[in-house]
């Protein structure tokens, strides 16, 4: 224990300094509101290498480092701020609140389907951490610069913990891990499970557990994790053969008419993202997942109560998220061909300048189809037409 805890303490000393330095550098930027930083489970409780490390992207909250130093829940000395000892203790709300988190409850259910739920029952068996320790309400608020500077600290933590296996929640988490660790991701079930190996450790990627899972998907992913836990080196073809009955169950579920509007919304978003990848559209952003329609526009499908197809300019992020405004005459100067694109979308029954943050949105209820597969087919058919539409403007080159 002493050796593990000594290594963790040295790691925490160095990591806290990295984050303090970055928090200081961000004081005069828009990211200053998100510079509170912490890990999740209490690492001081570990007496030996854990069975599993669960790694999500970053804490889903908000708050600056200056606020954190004076927040009574953290019990920090405002003059000293975060210390290595306090940092290792993790999120003060983890023990009391984790059972309320959708992320944790769904992860627990998935592992139960694979008869691995016992791993999360004892704190010695696992560590829960993040790729980046800065907190943001949404992962998309992490810039590439922040990720690239912060994530190496977590890679070092994983090396120290040296678990039997690592679960990466979400594609962004897995992709950054593979890039920084030099690992190669192997797809096992498209859109559901992939794996890699790193320092003799099995690393498994699954869709982020904050998203909606059907029972069939939880069963498939849970039993898939269990099979990999038992046979880490199982060939992909053999893995697929063993899992094929459950893969077919999930396929039938997705193709069947959906009676729950919530299930339908999630199913459409999930299937749309997979179909776009199959058509070789490359993800532009991860949260929300966006795909390029052409050199100017991005498209995404949302699963919220307003479930819709959403289109905006790529430059929306580059230009500091300048709002779309009906009363501004220079929108074409800010966003290329804005007025002409707006006219095209308006003719297709999109709501223009929705909430001032979208060029256009269209409810999924307006697309034809009786199930997720048919509706997604209609959506893709329409966005292909939009992407191929020729503009009269000369600057569309």
C-alpha cells in the first residue's frame, strides 16, 4: 500500500501544479468559469491496484478555481488552494451522490447484465476518474488545447494504478486515450464496443453511460464486457460469433416500431450518427456530435424534448458563437452565404435562426417514417440534398 500511495502522492503533487498553472493562465479567458478541478473516487482508499478503472471525459459541472478555494464543501485553505492530499480524496460528493448519477446507475446496470456488478460494490476494486479534471457542463466546452495539456496527467495515473482493465466511457475519451498512449483501437461491435491494449492492460470503449440505453443494448454491452474480461485476447471474429445472438436482438429492437417517444428520440440520434459514419462523414465535434454537410455547414440530431435536426455554420465555434440574428444585415459577412442557406432551409420547413444559435432546426416529427430506421433514412436523404444544393453566391467555391 505504501508504495502505491507514495506514487499517487507524487503524481498528485505534480498534477495539482499543472492544473493550478493552467487555471492561472485562463483567468482572463472565457474558460475561467470552468477551472475548478478534481478527480472522482477517493484514491487514498486504495491499498492495491484496482480491478478496474472507469474513465469518463471530465466532471460535468461548472465553477472557477477561485470559487472552489472558498467553497466550504472542499474545505480548502483559500491561500493554499488545492493540495495533493485533498486532490487524492476526490469529489467530496462521490460517495453520497453517485447512486443518483445516471452515468453511474446505468454503468452499474450494464455490469450487472455481464455478472460483473460486484466489482462496483467494494471501493477497493475500482477507481473512477476523468480524462480531464477541469469541470464543464458539457464536454464540448473543452478545447483541444486544454485536452492535450491535461490528459497526459491521467495517462500517468492509469500507469500507476495498473488495473486489470480500463473502461473508457464515450468515443472522445477512447480516441484521446489511444492518441496519447500510442494505442490502436480495434472495433468489435460497431457503435457499441471496441478495445485496445496498453501496458498489458485491456482497455474497453463503450458508449457513454450518460446516454440512453435500451435493455437490449445494456445486455449486449454488459455481456460483451464480461466476455472480454474472461478472454481479453479473444479474436474479433470469435467475439462477434459469440455475441451475434445479442447483436441480432438489438438490431430487431432498433427496427421495431417504437412506442416510447423518449426511446425513439435516442434511437434516432444514435442511428443517425452511426449511419453518417458508415457514409464516411467524419465527426467535426463530439458533444454534440456534428458532421460536416459541406465546407460551411454542420448537422446534428438531438435527443432532447425538442428532438430535431440542427444545422449551423462551422464558423459558429470559431467566431466565438456569435448569435444568428434576423435584425442584422451583415450575417453573410459573419457566416458565409448565411441568407441563402437560410432561404433553402426555410423552403424545407426548417425554423430559421432557432434560439439564435442554429441556422435552422426541424423537428424529427416532420420527417416521414414509422420507426427510427425509416426516419433516419428520410433525414439523411434530405441533408444530402442540402449538401448538394448549388448556391448562386460566388464565394461558394
